[in-house]
């Protein structure tokens, strides 16, 4: 099951039942790190453009 789906299950457990965060991600089988993970960039386009600029400047 994808992590995004499990996160929604955890939030539903907290909202509908009196379950703590720790218990809810334990029930769903999601790790603590995966629950709190926030990606820094939405996509890799910024990284790709920076790497392309660097390679353009340093041609052999």
C-alpha cells in the first residue's frame, strides 16, 4: 500500500477514534519517519537546471 494512502488512514484513525498518533501509525504499519516525512522539492526540475548550467560552463 502506498505511503500516501497509509497517511490518510492514520489521519482518519485520529479523527474518528480516540487514538494517539503513535498508536495510529503503528496500527496502519507505517514508520514514524514515513509519517512525518515532508519532501523538500515538488519535482527535480530545479536540480536538473542547476546541473545543466554547471555542465554547460565546464565543457572539456
